[in-house]
């Protein structure tokens, strides 16, 4: 007789022998490093060019982001339309993203088309001209987009909490105003482009079904460019956290929800507490079965979702709790968050809950090691943060071996309400 | 080419297995043939609320998530106007836990009052977060009501209004469950590092004993051909005027659907598309502009939607869109442009099929439409379309009398 009350036997994920697939590495003639993950069953390819060109290096707000955005908007031989039409004709996607330290150009395409696409990427990196007309359109449309976003409580909250934690002069803490868009000028973009792209520092990541001649073609189009020659400027920013810890903003008098953000500074990935705290964070608010979700969503129904996470920064970062809750239950939500911190400080997590979280985390790691794009994303994270595969194996060992007492020590060290910034935006 | 094996249990449950030994994981995907279109007009939002209740404990298992997480698994679900889909992914050696969990909640829910009262609140917060507390959040509520006079696509999956969700009663929940969540109305897809023989045994063991239930026979009122243009103007506390216009298009399996899909790509797919190049870049009438459809199984809506550059007269903007439409109706697209949108389609399909999770949900979806093998002939249907098809279908759907226009103006 089938017993539906009892869970079938499972293999504990803790017993898995997790292996990170190695990444092939080589250099182009100009010393540009290339990381390559040849895997997967579909005939697709991803190539990402990562430049040290994030907003860390800009002198004026939004110059790095704008330069990155307008890379597709014109070279001396091609208009924005011609560039877009070229990639779209081959069913390819050319995206660009600006982060804090780095900025990327990412190509996704069917493997069979890459040869037609590489020369145009090379042209963009060497010969973007930032036409005035394109800049004007960009300014206008970005300002319009901003005006819509400024109506959203979650958008406002995300900006302000970062400012409180890092300070407005820190790349992690600053944000964009209409005035910033107005003050952009073409010459600054060209200068930033030349310094940080055309003559910048680049690392290339490739993944998918890698064509046999990809290495030689990358070398042909990118191996002779004047990259990696000039030193990367060393710029130091200090945290200037806000003095006042608690903030309440009314952005919309008629708002029916409040965006709540609660955050504290937290050390970077190299700190010995970082990986262990990921386990504590999972228990606290890191997944659907976390304490914050169980209590505030699944028991009280105050919110559609509540999460905690450590922001993915290269430098000193922040531990954040984030939710949108009903306007009349915002205060109750915040007090429940602090209650959950208190429980973690005062009570050692029981073995049952801890083993569940460990199994969940390792199962997720196993799932994350599946597929070329996920694998290269993990490698990219390690490479750009000056970590290596040992970091992966350490992390797996820590998940397997960290005890409840150690987590309690971390809770006492980091989950103190007086060290958190707290914000509600309605 | 996505390969699979199919078998049916005695209770009518269809099972598909897609074997892929390259992954250490397995996905268990259960699709129920019920969506928001199957709701009573006075009890909307129910299919989606129900999706939440499916995590509130089943007859023999108090908590769905915890045992799955203990087995290293993760899960989620979504509800559309057409269907409800549940999926979990876990290490392949632990797959039986997924069978245990999914079969128990197909057998019967716990029907807990506590779960209902909490999830009503959670769904109301979801409603507020996405549709009330966001600028332009009610655009689709308005557009659906305008475009559909009888078909239940006239409401969103979240529901027509908060009160429908707030008033959901436990008896409604039970009735809904035993009407729709039966083996005969479900499709189970298992994908990943599994063997069909093993899955057969597991399926028989866990799902076999569940009573078949009655096949749900869908008979929805079909939307009559629209023969008079409908227009609506709304003022709201938003920073920019927005323009939304829809035209009725064909149902999912008709040739017209595939043609409409390519038309949306020609008009609005990417930065080299016609609407973007002409109306955003050259004429600077819109700051953003999209052309899309929802992939609805019943006859859907082809949509053009954008926000106007401040100071632009909305009638002038609408006229400019009309000129683009006249062009696609009158001048056949070049072979190069048609090749471009077909290449894009080929690429989208290849990228979609990368993960076993996406392959599993696609197989379930195509099986729901009639046959999972349709998944492997999809690209051919796009390849068959020629320039004259685009002209003909543009003329057919882009009639003013077939359109619904919403001017959503800043107060």
C-alpha cells in the first residue's frame, strides 16, 4: 500500500561531489585574456567583452552609462540603424550593460553566424562616434523614462537606500537626475570611450557551442587592437554612510503600498565571513522557505514577497532586506523583520532547518552548474573578482560543514537592528 | 529536434518524457488545462489565486516546499489566461520526491481556511504591487474590457477587481479543484537525466491511483468579428501620455497567428524595426514603442503601444502609426526584411530550448494544443510565410473597424 505521508528516500545534496567544469583560457596577441566554456547542445554562442569602464571611472555622473548605452549608435561608417539591422538580420542580440567597475558588450547568436558579427563588434569598440543627434534623442527618452520611474516607490527606495549606505559620492550610492542627462556632452563621451574602451582593458568570455575557428577569428579582429596598454587608473572611494538611520518618504499621497528597504554595510567577497553568511542569509530571507517569507508572507500575508540578499558588488557591499508591503502594514512588517533578526541572534538554528537549507543551497548550485551560460557566468564572477575555482570548492565545503553555532556568532555580529538603515517609501 | 516519449495512464493522465543525460537535474512539469478564461465573470482571478493555494498543503503533506527544498529542489508556477503550469527542478536522483508531492496535490488539497485567508491577502498585495501602485498599471484592464465584449479574455489573470479575490470562499476552492485539477485535465512532463521506463513506474505508482475525474469540456463564448472601431480616453496621474491600440488576430494554431507574429517583428522587434526607426528615431514622436501579442491560444490581440514625447499631439502620433500600417498593407516586404525576422525566430527558438525547464514547459504547452510534436515543426510554419501573406494578413487585421484605441493621458 502506498504511503503518501512519508517522503521517498532522498540522497542528501550534502553528499554530492560537485565539480566545477574547467574553463579554457588563452590570450590574444595583445594580451587580452579569453575564457571559453565549450558546452551545451544547442548551436548557440555567447561572447561578452568586459571593459574596466564602469561608473567607477567617470568624472561626472552618468558618463560611463551613456557611453556604454550609445556604443550601438554610430561609427564613422555605419549609422545606428545599420548597426542594429546588421545584428538583427542574423537573429543576434547585441546588448550592453554598465556596472560599477565594469561595462560589457554581450553578443548572443547562432554559432553559424558569428563570423559576420565579429567585425562589427570590433568596429564599435574602435570607432564609435557618438553622433550629437543620437545623444539628444537618448537624453530626451531617458528623461521621459526617469519621469515614469520616479512615480514608483520601489525605484525611489532602491536609489535612496544605496545612498544612505554608501553615500552619494560613492559609485554604489549615486543615482541619476534629469539635470545629469541635460549636462551630458558629446566630447566627454568620446573621451571616455577612447580611454576606457578603444584603449581600455578588456576580458573576453565565450560560451556555448564554440566554433573551432573562434579563437583565430577573435585574434584576427581583436588581437591587434591597442587594448591592455594604458594602466587602469587607481581610484579610491570611501563610504560616507548617512548619519540618520531611519527614513520615511511619501512619494505618492495615494500610494497603497510602501517599498521597505533595510540595509547595513557588509564586507566584500574576500572577507572570511562572506561565504558563511550566505548560509545565514538563506535561512533569514534568501529563498522561498526562509523565515522572512514564512512569517511575513506565508503566515501574515503582508506582502507578495520579501527577500534578503548581499548585494553583488566587488568592493565593500551591503546586506539588504527588500519588500513591498501594504501601506497599513509597513510598520508591522519592519518590526517582524527585526523580530526575526532577534530570534537568529538569540536562538541557535536547529539541525533540521539547517540541513534543509544546506540541501537546498547545494541543489541550487548543482542546477546552476548546468548549461554553458550559467557556467561562464560563475567563472566570470570569479575572474573579475580575482578569485579562482578554489573559491567554489571552499564555498561548497562551507555549506556542507558550517555548524549552527557558527551561524549564531554571525547573527550576533551582523544582525543588529541599530546598525541597519531603514527606509519606507510610499 | 526535441525528442520525447509519450504514454497515458488509465486515469487519462498524459505523460511525456524528454531524456537528456547531459544534465544532472530533472524537471517535473504539471500543466492543468485551466486558466483565467475558464472563470466565472463574477469570480475572476480565481485560477491564479488557486495557483497560490496549491502551495498551502495537500491531503497527506502539510507543506509542499519544505520536502522539495530538502531534496535540493526548487519550484514555481504561473497562471495565464489559458492555462496553469507548475514546475520543479531537482537533482535527478531525488526525482521521486517530486512525484510524491505533485501526485498528492493532484489527489486532493488540504483546503485549509488559514491558507486561503493568507493567500487572499498575498494575492491582493500582488494585485496592488503590479496593477494599482504602478503608473499605467491598469492599461490592460481597460484594454481587455474594450476589446472583448463576450470572450473571457476581457479580464486579466490577476482578476477584474480586488473584491473578487477578497470574497473567494473555501467552497469555491473545492469546487474549482475537483472540476479542473483532475488527471484527465492534466499533462505531466518529465525532462532531464531520467529514463522513460523508470518514469513509467513512478507515474503509475504515484499518479495511477488518482480518480480520473470528468474531462472539462471548454465552451467559451467566442468573440464576434468586430465591425466598429472602439475608442477610449482616460486621464490618470501619470507623467506622460501613452497610446495603446489593438487589433483582433488569429488563434494560436492558425496560419494567421504565425503571420501576425512576423508582422509584430517587422513593425516592432528590435531597434531596426520599422516603428522604432521611424517614430522614435526619425520623427521623434514616441520615447518608446512596442509591437507585440501575448501568444494567446484563442484569438488574441496584436498590440502597438508607446509613450509619447512630451508635447506631441496624440492624434498626430496615431496618424504616424497609421501611415506605417498603410505601408505594410500596400508594399510587400523585401526578401531581406522577411529573412531577418525569420532568422530572429530561428534564434529565439534555439535559445528557448537551451534549458530542460523551458523544453519541459514547451512540450506541455504544445501537447495541450493538440500534439507535442508541433514543437518540432514550428520553425517550418514561419519559413512558409511569403511577402504576399504579410500584405494579405495586414489588410485583413489592420482594419480600423477591427481596432481598439486607448489614449491614456497625463492629467
